[in-house]
C-alpha cells in the first residue's frame, strides 16, 4: 500500500445480466420516479438499441416521457442546456443515459441543471461544488470502456471558449449502472478493441499507481483477467452474449478501481495527445501503456510482475521466473496490441495513427506535464522523460 490511509467508495448499484434492462422500470419506481427522459445519440438510436428499453416499460406504471438523441461526440454546454429544457417541458423526474462517455457526461450535466435549476452550469464546475443529491439517474453503457457509469466525474466542452470543463462530485454518481450484453453486441471490432484497452488501462494504472489500495486492487485485478480472457472471444464471436457481458463488467470494475485509486502517466500522455491531435482516448491508452510500464518498472516492478497472472494465466505465471515476470507482463500487453492490430487495425504507435507529427511531441509533453494524473504516477517524470517515452511510442 502506498500510504497508511485510504478511502474506498462506490454507492452505484450494479444490475448486470442478460435481462438487466427489464429491471429499469422497477428500479426507477423504488426511487419514486415514473417519467424518465432517455439521453442518447443518433448512432445508438439508429442501431435500435433503445427498443428493448422501451419494451421494458410496456405494461408498467412508468413511462419514457421523451427521448433526446442529439448528443455529439464531444459534449457541450449548449447540448446540456437544450436537453435540460426538454426534460422540464415534459415534466420528467428521472434520467436514463444510454450511450458511451459523451452521452453519460452530458446526462450528468443535465442532471445538475434540472436538479439545481437555472441554466448556468459553470458555477458547478470543479470539484465538489454540488450542495445536495440530484434526480434519479441510471446509466446503460453501450461501450465497454470508459467506466463513466460508476465515476463521480464529467467533462463538458465550452465550445465558445474552446476549453473542457471538469466536474467532480459524489452526487454525480448514477443511482444504478445497467450492464446488458444486448447494448454492446453491435459494436464494430475496432471500437470493441479500443474501448477494451481503455478499460484495461484503467485497471492496470489503478493497480500500479500510487493511490492503489487493497480493495481497488481486487477490482482492478479481476477486470484485467476478464478482459484478457474475453476480448479475443468477442472479436471471434461478436454476438457472444456471455463474453460481451464479461467485458462490460470488466469496464465497470475498472471504473470502480480507478475512481478510488486514480490513474497515472498513461492518462497524462493520453489527455495531452487528445488535446493536441484529437485522437480518441481509448486509442491513446493502447498506444502508451507498455512504454509507461517500462518507464515505471524500476520503481514498481514487483507490482507490474503481479499483473502477469491475470494477463497471461496461471500456467505462464508459474513457468516464468519471478525476476522476469514484470518484463513478461509488458510483453503480454504488447502481444495483445499486435493481435488487435492484426484483427482490427488498431494503431500501436503514434506514427501508425497518421494523425500525429513528430513536431507535435514537444507540445504533447508540455501538456502532459501539467495534467493532474501525473501526480499519482509511481515514478516522477520530467519533460525530457516524457519526450523519451513519446519517441518510443512514435514508431
């Protein structure tokens, strides 16, 4: 344990399984809610993913009062205000977010406005600026990656000022996360791969960074095992409901782990690369993870070595000498990335993305140095260190 004191907190009810969606009306009723608003995006709606949710409300006392499906890939203040107005016009009393990270962040923003009143989201940005609990709020993830369904954070863009506003409060955590394999069964292979590596990075960094604790370790360790054992299965059989459910549960478990144990340098570099080159977050995680683990190995090689067991299984772990397990764990992650590149063309290097130039690496290093996640990395890093990691990740 990195320090003699820690906290662990996750008040989100998890409802998971092959008929999880059917429980939504009952769960809303237990919170006194009967008129839900669904917040989603055009892609989710066009893939008919709302149909089983709507069917669950038939012959119940609850109803879906309105559907807002205009969430963009990057949530914005204006989107939040528009959705909040629709909520009020339809006398809604609960929110169901159906989508990925942007939809969930938008929904968290909407819940602030409809609970607190007004349309000024800015006064609630930052950490712990909400005074009281918000309206009933459920999340149905349609990707297995972000873990946003169990986190206290949201990021919403102010398009006019070209800045991303962070929000963090325990009151932003959903009342329930609904994990149903039907919601991820239509994900294309490259999105399945990218989001799985996002969840993998959440778990690996939660396990190996400074704020790790015994309870978060248990969640992170289990998440890594589930992803390692089920990602190939899902790519081979996209409609395999059991394997899809395992990935969804892994994402949620990784989200719980990093909410309590934080993340490190992979995320600092990922946030910076996203800001400079606009690469998807999950892709950035896939790019940087082995290079950061190599950088950190001199100070936490023992913890990295432990990862070999969930990554490669008991036989490989037992057959690998103790002093070689950290290297073998990193090698296993590299092999996983090679497999994903072969099957889905998910880039392994910055050069392979075709969207990053070597000239941008200095800017990325500068921004990563100022990113909050770097505080929890087990090994301190200078700008020169970051540039060296970026050069390794380049080609």
